[in-house]
C-alpha cells in the first residue's frame, strides 16, 4: 500500500497528469465553494428558526461559532466533493498511470457519460448521507481525546477505499468479480481508504486527493488481481 501511494505521488509531475491535476484543482475548488455556501446557508437558516422562538442567547452563540462550524462541516464533506470530481477524471488518470507502468494492458471497458454520472451521484449521495447521519457522533466524540477524528477516518476510510477501488476495478473486471476482489482484500483496501481520508483533510494536499487516490488504487488493483490470477 505504501508503495502504491509513493508511485501515485511520484507521478504527479508527469506531463500526462499535470493537465488533469490542474483541471481537477479548478473543478474541486468550485464544487467545494458551492458546498461551503450551501452549508453556510443551512446554518444561517437554522439560526433564524431558533431566533423566531426567542432563544436570543443561543442565537448569539451560534452566530459567533457559526463560521467555524460551517468550515468544519464543509471540511468533513470534502471527500464527497473530491470523489465526485474524480468520477469524471477517472479514465484520464488511469490511462496516464497505465501508459507509464502497465503499457502491455489492452484498452479498458468503455464507460459512458451516464454511467460515470450515476457513479458520481450515487457515491456522493451515500457519502454525504452517512457523514450527515454520523455528524452528531463526530462532534460528541471530539470531546473524548480526538475520538471524533478517529471515527471520521475509519468511516470515510471504508467508504473511500471501497469506492475508489471499485471505480478502478470495474474498468477491467465485471462488477461481480470487482466486488469479490474487494471483499477478498477488504482490510488492505480499507487501510488505503484511511490514508486517502487523511490526505483529504490536509489543506492544499486535499486538492490532489482524487488524482492520488485513483493512481494508488490502480496500482493496488493491478497487484491484487495478478496475485489472485484474475484477467
């Protein structure tokens, strides 16, 4: 797993990836800004509703903490934003990695725009829903020596590892075989997802998370399917 991420980071300067990285950065920043605005609007609307009931002291405290809360919530949702961007760059990133490291591979299974769009919407919906449902637990666990952060990385590590691996695997295998391979090496893929979840919370570096995650999971997929004798 360490070797896969090292290869992924090492290829960021590859001209074939440089253009993808720049496009991905722009798209991720724009999409993240939209999420930030939406979360901010939601927080403001909630405070307005509280103020209607005359809970002015609570409203004042909320206004003071509102900016920090909006930032933290937006940061927690960042993996969903980054992965949505990834879904539309997947083929280009994989092609660049395969060109450099696996030149003997034939063409991958073609995926239409509708299929890629559905994958992006489906996963972002699942990731957003689960993180929103677990958000109160995150906040409560923050009071217990950083347990909230640990829970966040564990939950999102599983989701990100599964999604990135399946997106890459289904380019070469049937959905059934891709799922079987993921299940057979679930712990290793989960660990890779945790690494990716951590990267997704590091400012600046998180903007590169979709490209790094795709490249790293491609290396993992090729290693695991060859180990298991899958074509």
